[in-house]
C-alpha cells in the first residue's frame, strides 16, 4: 500500500452530507417565513406631503359693484373768442394749464384805433348836447308866445319839431359813444368764469376777426367720468351713488354719480352715466378710465384668496378629508373684496380647506395639520386635527 494515497471514503458517507445540508436549509426557511409574513402584513406608513393650517368658508358682507368703462371729459368747456374785429393782439397772459379767476385778463388788443373812435364819439355827443339845449330853449320861448299871437301855429310847430329832432340826435350820439366804449372794453379778453385753460390759439401780434377762438377753458376745473352702461344696468344706478374710478394713469379717486342720461344709444343700447370727479393731478380730460359703481352689500359665502389655486383656467381649493387626506375641489367664484373671494359653488359652511400652500398639493395627498398662526385668525376659524 502506497503511503501517499488517500483512503477512499464510502459512497454512503457523501449521501449523508447532502441530506444534512438540505435539512439545514429548510429549517432556516421555516424559521424565517413567519417574520417575513408579519412584515408583509404591516401597512406602509405614508409620509405627509406638507404641513398646513386650515380655514373654513365664512359668511361675509361684500359690496355689490357694477363695473363700467368710459372717458374722462370736462364738466363744461367754455370757448373764449375775440369780440374785437380787425385789432392786433398786444399781450397774451394765459397759457394751457393755467388756473384763472373770473374776470381775469387773458389777452389784450391794441387800443389806439378804438380810443380815437371813442374820443370822436364823445365830441359828437357834446355837439348834440349843445344843439339839443339850444333847440329846447327855442321851443320853450315859442310856446310862451303862443297865447300872444306873435308867432303863428306853424312856426311854433317848427320849433317844437326842432327840439324833438335835437333830442333824438343826442340819443344817437350817446348810443354811438356807448358802442365805442364797449369796443374799447372788448380789447381786453376776460375769463368768463373761474377754471383751467385747456387750449390756447391766441398768438401775440396776430390780427384776428370777430368770433375767432382764442382760448378754451374747463369751467371750475371740474372733470367728470362718462361711463357707458347697458340699458338694463342703468336701472340699478341712482344719483349720489359712489363710484371707484381708476384712470389710465393709475390714479384712483372716489366719484359721485351726478346724473343718468335720459336716453340710450339706438345702436349699442348703452347709456351714459355722468360721475363728478374730485381734482387729481394725474387725471386729465380725454383719458380712458374704468370704474365700479357701489350699489350696496350682500351676505355671501367666502374664502380667503390664499386658499384658492388657479389651474387650467379653473379655480380650485384643497378640502381636508378624514385621515388628513386632500381632495381637490373645483369652485365657482364671484366678487372679490381685498383678499376675500365670494364662493358661489363648491364649498359649504363647516368644511375645512387648506389655508395656504394649496398650490403645492395634489388630489389624494396626505398632510400634517397644525394650528393656524395668530395672524391668520382674522381670516376665519381653524380646526386642529
């Protein structure tokens, strides 16, 4: 026997080792299977998508408003023209945008020619006065001699007629002087009312004719908004109603309804509402403006603006369901007042909605609900789950 040759092991010994390995494998599988089954039965814990506070829809008083568009115009615009014919402008004292008072001199014409005509009329008046005085004395003497028969009836009538003619010529001379004095007065162009100059066509040195426009003026500096509304909407507007007007410049003022037009346009079926506007440096005549008529208030269901989400052109809110699950609810909204939005459909009193951060949530998400900060308590009651 070779000392370096291993002894051969029997075949049954190898079979024994294989069987032992199989038994150990199945024993380990049986021990581990109950724990795996228990693990499989455990529900997977869902992680909250966001920590939120909630808000409830509330009944609030919201103003009833009627939107409209229109133009800003002058309340009344006065045209100031020339009353002097063929005279030369020697001074122009007003420009566009100037505030003027009633009776203020806006421009002046040369007075030399009219002054000479006034002097001529005064001389004619003096002559007529002397002739009238002489004729009156002769007529008085003729009437005193009528009883004595020194003068015939015909002569007395002639003296009386001369007296009446002289008085008539005196009145003509007085009228002629008055005309020339009016012309002299018209050489000064005066403001017919207080207001603001809106246009100026007067040019220094120009010789203008009678009736030529020199200035335009906004009477009293008053502006008004002429809003266009439909014939059906006009019935709800009353004189004195407040109007929030926003001009194209961005300036906002509170106007007051002055008058509703008695007619409507036969083509558009729209009517005009005249609204008086207070003075504002950034509001000018000719501007386009939009506004809202305040017609009263009504009690409506509302949610804060931050609780709403705009998606695909629709408005949604995230309603809190049992288990802190989120349900996306489509809303129909109406009027807005500050951060408050009227809810027409989709929400009810007592429901809980995510107060803010709703844009980061989707339908079916789980959230963690916490108490709302103190600053948000004014929005509405909150519920802590």
